[in-house]
C-alpha cells in the first residue's frame, strides 16, 4: 500500500519544481527576467539621457563611460537599448493581448456553434492570414501614419486568427468529452460550459502560444521599426538602431552588434520559456519524461 501511494501524481506540489527542473524553462525564465528587469529599470534610470545629442562624442567605441559606445548622434547605446527594451516589450504585450482577447472568444464561439458559423470564421481567418503583419502595417500607416500604436494594431490584428485557430482546435477536442456531456446534461448552456470547463482546460496551450507569439511580436516590432513604421524618433527602438547602423557597419560595428544581440537574446529567451512551458504543461510529454 505504501508503494502505491508513492506513485500518486502530485501536480500542484510538483508543477513549479518540475518547471524549474526543466533546462529550457529555467534558461528562458532567467533571460526573460533579466530583459524585463532592464526594461523596468529604464523607467527610473538610464546611464545617459537618450534625447540629448552630443556630436562631440559621436561613434565612440566601448569605454568605461559608455560601456556599449555611442551612436552617430553621440547618444549612449546602452541607454538606448534599455529604453528600446521597454518599447519592444510593450508593443509585443499589447499586441498579444489584442490577439488573445479577440481571437480566443472567437475560436471558442466557433467551436461551440459549429456548422456555418465555424466555417465562416475559419474562412475569415484564412483571409486575414493572406495579409501578413508587415503588409497590414503598411496599409494602416498609409491611413493613420507611422507609430508604435499603429504597429501594435497591425501586429494584434494578425494575431487574432492565430489565437482563434488554437482556441478552436483545443475547444473542439473537448466538446465530445464525457465531462462536457455531463455538464450539458445538467442543463448548462454552451457559454457557461465554455467559461467553466473549456477555457480552464485550454489555458495551458494558450499560455504557451502566447509566449511564442510574444517572441514573434518582439521580432515584428523590430522589423516594423527597421522600415520606419514602428516606434518613431526620438524614442529608441532596436529595429531603428539597426537601420541607422547599416551604413556604418565598417567604421562602427558596435552600432549594430548590441541591438542585434538584444533582439536575438530576447527572442531566444522567450522561445526557451515557451518550450519549457510546453514540456511542463503537456501531460503526454510529462509521461514520456
């Protein structure tokens, strides 16, 4: 009997321990936490004022005064990267919230209704997928002008069908299950079943998908800023820093090295975090381990 008790699952007690025992999750968590801490710190302190131009100090190399050097306007690159991190994170977070806040209810509604409603929503998703985020941003900025807000709207609109598909697929797999049938037999409506039973059971896959889309949002914001459609000067942006550095690579490679490394390490950390969450939250992967 004692040996049987040792085999009982302890999900609530061991889930956090299992997460930090996962190498991907641990590495992603540490990287993401450091980037988030840098972004939060930039609200209160940066080594230098990035809005102040100092032509006398332009394109300086690495030094104790300017750890990452200065750009072609004499601005401190470390300070610009710190502020750029909060801009990238803010754009990605709001875009993911837009996509999740609209896409998840649409996907769950389509799965609950089925039939013509489901088919119409999926064809609408296909139509939205035909317009990539960059093309949507070009269209939006042609009407409203470039800026971070328009970049958020463009990325968020592209995320709506992504989360709608994920939510719909997860919900469709649950509707034939016994506990859902029991809830329907008890007289619960589809909306109440979705809130009480469907959403809690697909929350893990939505969380993993949100982490992955967050990483893609950072990339998308950098790409839009690179082509001049994202965060506008004088506010720093990692993508804009890469654009400004492309013609000065031979004389000052550090201008592109540090913002490029910031993008790579942020996306890597978020992807590792998403992979770790998937490994921990997916019961099939847990059984394999």
